[in-house]
C-alpha cells in the first residue's frame, strides 16, 4: 500500500494510489435513542485475496460490524463516526439508494442462516438469475444460463435439476451454496460471510470453507469471515480481528496471534479450546459475560473479567504496537515504558 493519506483519496484516484480493497477507519455505531455505543472505534483493512477472520463471543459486535459494512444496520442503530472505504470511497457517506447500488456489485454478504435469507416462495435458480438481471443487465435467457453455471461452480450436484427447487426443498448445505452463488453473481470483489457454516454438519462445513477458499484464490476476492470457531480461524485466516464488547482487543496475522497472543481476552479464548491430547481435564471457561450495550464498564471493557487487571485498566487502552502488524489494546501486556 502506498503512503497516500486514505482520507484524501477516493474513487479512481484511490485505485491509482493503491488503496486497500476495504478500509474501516474508526467505525463507531450507536443506539439512535440513547447514544450508547455498539461498535467503538473499530479499524482494519482487507486487501485483495486476503482473508480476515473476526472472532469473539456472542455480543462482541461481529455481526453488527458486517451489517454496518453492508449498510444494513437496523433503524435503531446509526453510524456516529468513522469511515467504511471500498477502494478509497467512503460508503458511510452515501445515501441509502447509492449504498443499495453498491451491494452485490462491490461487496456481498453470505448470511448465517440461508433459510431466512433466501426468498421462500422463489425458486433457487431464479434468485441467482435475478441478481444477474439487476446488477449485470443480462437478458432473462442469458441470466438463467449464467445462474446455472454459477450453481455448478459452487458445487451443487445435478444443478440443472435443482435450479427450479424452492429453498425448503434443499438441504442446509445446498441452500448455503445458493447463497454463495448469489453473492458471486454480480462479481463483487469483497465477500462478508457471517458464520456461514452454522447448523451444518462437520463434513458440509469443511466443504463450504474449502469452496470459499477456492473462490478467494480463483477470483482474488477479499473475504471477511465471522466465526466463533478458532479451528476455522487457524485454517482460513491471513489476519485476525478479535472483538470484545464492540472494541478491538487484538489485530494480528494469524500465526503470531496463535503463537504470541498479547491480549488477555485472546489468551482466554485460545485456552478455552478443548484438546484431544493428554488426559481429560475440565474445560477452561471465561468467568462472567460480555457487558450489555449501555452498561459498559469504564476503561478497558474486559477489565471486570480479566485476571491481570490493575489500576491502569481504568483508562481506555489504545491499540498498542507489538510487532509491525500486531496490535493489542491492553496496558498489562504493553511494551515497556508505555503509560496510560
């Protein structure tokens, strides 16, 4: 990436300047009624062909982050600060109609539960063809042919026979493949996948993840993968964003994160992974729960649950640099001579 200031480049100039595929800068979302923060000052980048995994407990803000990037936040939540730049253009400044025009064309989302994301009264193949007509301007016959090709590409067996099926006539794995085909239909460069293997059996989970990896390599896609499964993270991620209570706890390449986690929350997540080696031991759990929106503690939000917390943790820690691309928001593990 060039040294150009991402705040001063946009559109075609941003491409020339080497702007990342996606740059989220200081993103803060709040409840419209009370102003309580949901996401607080979240920043990261995703390059072409890169997979960023977003991890954290339920309530950490993972799905809210994806909805914010897609411009699909519920009416009760608004973007208070920050930017969501795709090739340098800030989508957060677009009108709802302009943002709608970018979905599918530039970025697409694979939802957690395809049965509720697909139209239950529209045939699966037609749902793919509809995107091709609306986003790529294809005529009906050409769209149907391309939709069939996409269904075959995402690994649906006997795709021609399943083209006219309704979602309820397909298995969970096949429905998720239809969702992936829809996401690919308009040739988006950025895919957001929100726990795409939830409720699928282990074999189908592996197939879906292999498919996403193949498509990423084949098309040079940027992939933001939301998951609670650290085994998936180890297999899929180039970099990892650890969220806790709407804030970034740690951001690092996958190998340093697993080998040298710097935030106590990341360490606790890794310690909770069950192991098949050695004698059986009691599973490690993180005491307490993620605080509710509007009831966040002062300072570090993990402080009430952290065994290492001290007086410094009453002050909000910034993302402190440990290695060139490894940052963690923790005073206790901070480099020497770092003061709140």
